[in-house]
C-alpha cells in the first residue's frame, strides 16, 4: 500500500468538506424557505467525484458528497428544484500554483 498523502490532514479534509458540503446545506436551510415558487438551487460537483486523481482525496470525497447531497435535497421539502453541475477540469488558473504550465494543464476526463 502506498504511503498516505500529506493532503490526508484532517484539517484539510474538514476545510474542503465545510466549504463544499456544509455551506450548501446551510444555504438550502436558510434560503429555501424564502425562494419564490419555481426557485432552484444549483451546486457544483466535479469530475473528481467519479475519477479521483492521486493526492486529491479531499476533493474527490467532497465532490462525491455533493452528488449525494443533491439527491437528498431533491426529496426534501425545499428547495423546489435542485441541480448539480459536474464540470470536467477547467483551466481557471487555480492549478497554476502546482508549478510548470505542463503540470497546471490537467487532463480532462
């Protein structure tokens, strides 16, 4: 078995989870009751939920949690419509911190 990644730090995992999962739960809780009829909530998942990359455990886990959250909110009383958008990797500049441009240009799945 490979050595655990340094990204398996509990605080990093919790930060990712709080940002991408707990935040949308709180948005649904507080904004759904005030949404107009036909209102909707759209959340973002990502390709990592289905095709995780080595070293991106927290990203994959939180994206998978978003997919489950959307299915759970869909059967909840509110909001009336909920969707998830799961884009492939998009070159937003966020990957630039990983070094060389060749490393920043992540493959699309």
